[in-house]
């Protein structure tokens, strides 16, 4: 009988312990809630990083805009019709190394037809060039350019060959704004090389009037 009583007391103690474990299980549920708070923090962390990322994007856009402001495009063209027909154009691209100083390159093409001869003389001239420009004042700039042109040269009325001829132009121009980022350029240049095979035999000025975007 005494042993039976001891077993009964032991059973009550064990049961009380099990009941306490059940209460502790509720604490585990509270830990689950804390884990959910950690999840909320995990969602919040990328939001903190979103602002610096946006700032980096804006800074990159500003740098790109500044880079684009240094590049400008333009060109010149000529057109004449009659006994001697000439159609030409010179697209160019420039880059501002300094606010007042820029360098660039250009392509040249010209179609000509001369009806003063029988048979008529007809062909194309083309070339490349590199230039630099320095603004002396807000509107007036100095210009230096080295150019290579491939000409169709006639030895006789019906015989011709092609030849590269070099030019070195120096002079200046005037820049006239006509709209935001758009301006007209008027230049006067002289060829100081005076190549013996040049189609221009005298020291005469060359006049160019063209348009520039971003200049």
C-alpha cells in the first residue's frame, strides 16, 4: 500500500511537469512571432538600400548628360547648277576638351559635272579631315584644319586619274545662335600648303556657312 502511494505521488509530479511543458510550448509560439518580426526587418533592409541606388542612378544620368554636352555635330554644304554643277556636303563631329577649345573630324563628298567640255567632265571627289577650334570671344573662334581630298583629275578631255591632295586650312569663324543648342557658323579659311596638284592655284580664301547642333 505504501508503494502504491509513492507511485501516485510520482505520477502527480510527472503530470505537473508535463503541464509546465505545455505552458512553455506557448512561449515557443511567442518566438514564432519574433521570427515574423525578423521577416519584417528583412523586407525593410532593401528599402533602406533603395535610396542610395536611386542616387547612384541620378548621378550616372548627370554624368551622361555632361558627357553629351561636350559633343556637338554640324556640317557644311554647297550647291551650284548650270554649265558647271557642284553638289557637296561635309558632316562633322566635335568634342569639347575645354569650354573654349574643341577638336573634331569630318567627311567630305562632292559631285561635279562640267558641261563646258565635250565630252562633259563628270565625277566625284571625297576626303577626310581633322580640325581644332578655339573661341577667342564668346562668338568668334579660330580654326585650324588638316584635310586630305581624293580628286578626279583630268589630264586630257577624256583621260583622268585619281589623286590624294593635302590641305592645311587656317582662319576663323563666327558663331550665331539661332535656337537652343543650334547655331549658324560662318568661316573664312586659307590653304597654307598650296600643293602643286591642288585644283586651287592661287592663295584665295574659302568661305563656309553651315549649321551646328550642341556647338
